C-alpha cells in the first residue's frame, strides 16, 4: 500500500505507534543489575515482575576454588552484586535510597536516557497526530474528475 495515496491514515498510524512506544518506555519499570566495590552497570531489564537481590560472591575462578583455604582466601576478594528495582521513568524504586550512593547513581544512569528518548518519542507522536488533522485524506492528483457530481463536471468542461 502506497503511503502517499493516503497520507492522513499513515500519519495517524505513525503517531499512534510512537505514542505507544513512548508509553512503554516511560511506564514500564526498569531493573538494574550492577556490581561493587567499583559500581558499574552490568545490565538493565524492563519488567513488572522482578525481585531485588543482593548477592555476594568471590572473583576466584573454578580452578581456584579447590585451593581456597585460610592462606589463599585473602588473595581473592569478595564482590557484591545487586539487582535493584528503579521504578518507571517518573518514580523512584521502593528500595533505591537504601543502597546509597551506588543505588541512586545506577538508577539515574539507566533512567535519564530512557526518559529523554521516551519524552522525545511522545512529542513526535503527538506532533504526528496533530499534523494528520491538516493532511488531506488523499492527494489531489488521485481524485477522478468523472466521479464528481454532474453539475461540477459541467463546470469543469466550461472552464469554470
């Protein structure tokens, strides 16, 4: 189907798709998984049904685990990993403030780009819906002059 044949329909469709995509980006909660002592984001996940977890593990590999005893334990270090619910783009997560300072920092690093992109998509979608009002249902060049009423056809023949 040619989008230039029905510009109003395609502008409305594009506007609705952009608004729905923006709503999904802005309203679905995000979960951030990160590790410490040097906080860095490992991954992000969009989901309503995620649990928050605190994990503690060692950076020793599988071969090193057989050698762990009181002497070699100090050579490895413990790593803390967190999975934190950051809420949606407009609200904070339920336990975000408990993990100061890394929790709010990781959440804001994941939410800020999402908020900017989501609001931009929402604005483009609304502009598309508003622009669709001014677009014709079909362009002038696709109109058939013989489908006009008899009186208007007669005026066209007379040059009026």
